[in-house]
C-alpha cells in the first residue's frame, strides 16, 4: 500500500511492545499516515532496548566468532548507514541521542585475543568499515588510557554508539507527534485473526481491533496465545551491565577486548558490559558479576579500577534459534507481522529492520535483505 492509497484508507495498526523493535516501525508507520497504537505490558518500557549499551558495531560483533559477515553482518552494515541519517533527523527534531561516530578500538592481551582481532579485521574489510591494525604505541596515542599491557590493537573507524534510552524517548516523541499513541500497562494475552482484521485481548479484559499487528514483544513474544509457536523460536539471554562515573572522560571511542566493552557517553558516564547468560530471564544484576565486569574493564583501561560504580542493571536479549532476527509476516494474509529475535544487535539493526518491515506492511518494494530473516524459514520446522 502506497502513501497515496493510505489517504483513502487509513490502516489501524497495533504494535505489541514498546522496545526499539516496536517503537521504530510504529513511528515510521504513523508518519506515513497509519493510525498506530503501541501496547506495552509494563508501566515503562524497560526491556532489552532500555538495558542495551548502544554499540553500533557490525564488524566487532561478527568478529567475536567468525570472519564472514554473512547476512547478519551485511544487514548490520546497511543499518549503520541508516543510523547516520536517523541521528541527524532526531537531532533536527530536538532529540539528541548521544550519537558518537568515533569508531571502535579493539585490543588483545593474548593469542586468542589476537586471533579475534584478525577475524574482526577481515569482517570489517568485507563490510567496508575501514579497519586498521595498529601498533600499541599508535593505539595509545589515539586512546592514551589503553593499558600498556595490550599486545595487539585494531581500529574500526566507522563503528559508532548511541544512548538507546534517548533513542526510545526520541521515537516516542516522533510517534506521538504523528498522531500515534502508547498505552502502558497493557499486556497482550491473546491474538485472534479474524476475516476482517485482528483482535487483541489484554490482561484486564480490554480488546482492541486492528487491520494489522506487529509482534515486537522481545523474548516474551511466544507467551501470547495465538502466536505460541514463537516460544520455540526465541530464547532469553540475560545481560548484566554497570555504569562508572568518570568525570575526566578518559576515552573517546568504544573500546573492547574479548571479555568486556566500554562505551563512553561523553558526559562523565562510562557503560561497561556485558554478561551473556543463556536461558535466564530475570533482570536482576548480581554484585559478583558486576564486580567481575568492572575488573575486566580495568584490564583494558587501568584507570577505571578506581572509578565509582554509579548504577547496575540487567536486561534479557531475545535470541532466535538460528541467531538471526525474525522480521516479516507470520501468516499468509498479511495481517500479523513479527519484528523480534535481534539478540545482541537490536540497537544496530533497529532502523533497517523497521524500514524493511514497514515496506512489507505498506506493500512497497521488497528489501534485498529480507529472505534470511523471514519467519517463513521456520515453516518446515
Ligand atoms: C545488556 C544488553 C546489552 C546490549 N547491548 C547492545 C548493543 O550495544 N548494541 C546492540 O545493537 N544491541 C544490544 N543489545 C541487544 C538489544 O538491546 C536487543 O536486541 C533489542 O533491544 C531488542 O529489542 P526488542 O524491542 O525486541 O525487545 P525489548 O526491548 O525487550 O522490548 C520488548 C517490549 O515488549 C514488552 N512486552 C513483552 N510482552 C508483552 C506483551 N504480552 N504485551 C505488551 N508488551 C509486551 C516488554 O515489556 C518490552 O518493553 C543489548 C542487550 C542487552 C540485554
């Protein structure tokens, strides 16, 4: 459906979940003239999107395990390109999202770490992100706080970071300024496909009717009656994080080694992450894990050992069974769509996923990236 057709018929679209996978398509669809309502289970959206560090790191993430960027890495690099534009749009609307296009500096402290740098270099080359293997001396000129004990360093100039909580605020404002709204404390418990549209039931017996629905409920998407099949496709992966107070801002780029990443916000806060705990869905931080992360961060930047911990939290990543996001129609009539399963890369992939999904919903041209992420890949499972 094109924008001109929308002016004759204004589709009613319900979005389940006010994380980045719900808010971003909601904001785009509202801007394009749809009547959009987001239903969020909690009093505020404090899921994985709220918990995330905000690294936009397609190559650094690929290099954790492999050197071939694959469909996920290429989609990530495409989304990184969209981020630049969106950061400017948000700023133009008065919403700074802490856009920091200052690259990533990866360091190694042992042979395994060096192999990881080599994998990441190859991935970044394949994605055209301008990686450079540099000596420790050069790395310490760029980031003087880097430990002198590092034995290898890789700079990826084109990676970036944002503050996901500010992005969520910006998207909420964008949505509302285009006539959309968000209903908090509305947990969807069932989805009923009807000949004329879709009916959603909430936990306090309220029902909502729509022409189309986007399921963006994070790792809990399969808890809703009517889409139970999603439960077998999504697994929770808990991640714990901490915030340090570093008033003198010792680093500029995102810095990471094999065991920790450091994301400066540029305002005296440094975000350190993260644990990866498959199967756990409680969002409680544990002091022993937080202390271990702090120690790992101080191995990369020793000055951080003295920094005060000012906050700690946890979130639950939605991981699909094959590690790829699930984006597209969940049934043949084009009334129910998923935007889920973005695991470690949801902040990075959010704009590309939203644009691709909105094009599907509005019947615009199909994205060349769509096939590997289609829910249809599970049809034979
Ligand atoms: C610690 C941590 C660090 C991360 N760091 C990064 C990073 O640096 N870069 C990156 O790209 N990605 C990162 N990620 C991954 C990224 O955060 C996720 O992939 C992404 O946020 C998932 O977004 P989502 O909207 O699918 O899920 P969520 O943000 O969890 O949103 C789902 C929403 O749906 C709501 N909901 C659930 N069930 C219902 C229901 N039945 N009815 C209504 N609402 C419902 C929930 O309350 C929630 O608000 C990180 C994740 C974690 C946990």
